[in-house]
């Protein structure tokens, strides 16, 4: 039993031991050649005084990454900060888009309810008008005269009962009509308030989008200023630090022992996420062709039949937390103190994630970034033992290569907000449909622009007059009640005019949560909370 358990643990860690050995060998060579590479990248080397002038001596026990960390570490830290700020802004934008979609659904629902209630009030008003007109034509005294002149007492009693019932029915009808009008007025107020909230969220969405644009512009500015050699060296250093963090995390025992079996939905979520490998990261993306980090996890579970919140912060806040030593495939691993990055666990100490701009969906070590915790979208569902013992699916060759540090395709970037007094024509990022009569967000199908319209119908009008005849029973006037016209039914219309985010679907400008960062040097066993 003990030997089998040890073998299970060893098999889970063995790929990372091999990766560490390979990485150590490559980085030792990289460290030896680093001065030449950096000189070639920045300036032509000066002639050396003697053949031994450029000889590098590495003392026993020295850190082979020391030179790389000293030279490139600050630059990598700066990149991580910019990537983190961009991802935090993206998640803030995603949250605003999700709230706007919900609010616009509320506006649509209230618009339908107002329309139905308006029809009911119109119908009641027409009936009330007909009753008033009938009273004018027939007079209300004739029935009472028949009662007084009735020869049969029983006939008189029957007539009296019928008159009382008619009076009660008419009174109840008018009370019901009055209640319908009050309901209509309340719905109109709700619709107007919902419309105002929707307009405010649309403004917040525009501000959040502008923040994303500015943060991504900062990332692109730094990345494009680097040479190809610098980007390669930074990516290699980042991967070496990520592998070291993974080894430290596994050695801490935080992940527990053995492999746990996923639920049936968890299997489906893992399968969906792995099917997206190689697709590009794009801010605001939620499939089918582009994703951001929370877009990938939310879509994976949506396709597994269990919708989850759109953003990493809401997934962390609303889903049930689970201990890391109880992780099973399909669970979501949340990173950084602000819950600004998220990935999907696939077993074997690995996650699948959409890392950052300029990269593609890939498999990464679970401990490569500081872990905040983990959540389970289906805590009430038991493990799917009938599906067999879980084994990490076969991964494509080169899955453990370094995450590239590269510019994003220009078409995937939102336009930077122009200076006051200038305008920029709207653009549609890739992965979205072109503008139509009512532009919608591709991921949610909901309008993403600023709604317009007041949504307050006019008063439907109340019939007046009792129809009491004068003189000898010949009614004066025409007896036509006023205010019987059909009222207008203007309702809120949240029209969309602003371009939507690529691929999908939180408030205004400056993100308040801690930034997310890609596979970083700071991940370690101490980073696990």
C-alpha cells in the first residue's frame, strides 16, 4: 500500500523533476553566455585586451540564474506589473459588461410587463366607457321605477337582487381598473429606474474599456521596445522561476497525495478547456475563438452544464471554496490577492489557463503563480467513479515550453481613448460580428451600448360623467366620456451603439483589485494561502 502510494506521488512529480533538470542545464548554459547575448542586444562588444578577458567563472554552489536575475529581473518584474494591471482592468470590464447584460434583461422584462399592463388598462378603460355611455342612453331611474311598479312582490325582490349584483359588479370592476392603473404606474417607474441604471452601467463600461485600452497600451509599449533576444531571455527566466516555484509547491505537500476523481461535469469542463489549447488570449474574450482567463473557465463550466459567474473575482466570491489538498480535476484555482487570475485544474499538478496578452491558451504548473485558493462549481456532485480512475489527458508536444513575451495583434487591442475634443471611429475587435442594426456583445447576445428613451407612457385617461339623465328622461348632451383614447406605449429601448468587446462580455476607470501577473518569480510555497 505504502509503495503504491509512493509510486503514485512519484509519477505525479516526475515530469517536473525532469523539467527542472532540463531547465537547469539550459539555464547554466544561458547564464554563461548571457553577457555576450546582452552585449549583442544592446551594443557592439568592445575588443577584449586578451583572450581570457571574457572568461566567466562560476563558483561552486552559485545560483546559475543570478546573473540573469540581476540583469533581467527588474525588467521582468515591470512586465509582470503591467500585465497584472491590464488583467485587473480586463476583469473589471468583464464585470461591468455582465452587470449591464443583466440590467438590460431587466429593462426588457419590464418593457414587456408595461406593455401587457397597458393593454389591460386600455381594455378596462374601453369597458368603463361603454358602461358610462349605456347609463347615459338608458338612464338609471327606469330600473328602479320598474321595481316600484312591480305587481308581484317576488318579482320585485328578484329585480332588487339583480340591481344590487350589477352595482357590486360594476364597483368591483372599477376597483380592479383602478388597481391596474396603479400597477401600470409602478411598472413605469421601475422601467424608468432600470433604464437609468442601464445607462449608468453603459457609461461605466465605456470607462472600464478605456482603462483596459490604456493598460494594454502600456504593455505593448514596453514589449515592442524589447529586442527578440531580450524577449526570449525574459521568457526563459520566467519559465525557470515558474518551475522552481512548482517544485517548491509540490515539496510543501499543499496539494496532498494521490489523484482524485472528478465529477461528470468536471470531466466535461476539463475536456472543453483542453480543446481550446492554442487559441489566443484576447481581453474580454469568452469564446469561441478567443478567451481571457475567466472567459475560459466560465465557458468550460457553461459547456459542462453548470453556469458560473463571468469574472475571476465573482467566481472566487460566489463558488464554494475547497482546500488545495482536496482539489479534483475541474476545480478552479484562483491566483493573487485580488483574485485577478484564474485557471482550471486538470490533475497531475497542472492547470489549463489563458495566460496574458500576446500568448495562447496553454497548460501550466499549478504552483507557477501565487495561489489565493480554489473553488468548486459543483460541490454537491459526487466523484464520477463510474467514469474510471482519472488520468491526466495526453498533452500536445511542447506543452511545457516558456510562455512567449510578445506583442498582441493590433486588431485585438481596444482603441486608446482620444484626448478631449477629438473623436476616434469605433472599431470591432476580431472574434466579434460586424455592426448590425442593434450591435450586441457576441458572448452574451445583449446590447453593449448606451440605452436611450424615457420609457414613460402617457396617462391612459379616465372616463368621466355618471350618465344621469335630466328632466323627463331625455339625456342631455351626447354622453360620451372623455379620455377614452388609446394611450401611447413608449417603453424603454436600450439601443446599443458602442462596439462590444472581442468574443464576449468591472465599474469605472482605475481597477481597485490587486493586479494579476503571469508565471512569476514570486510564486512559492509561502505564496499559498
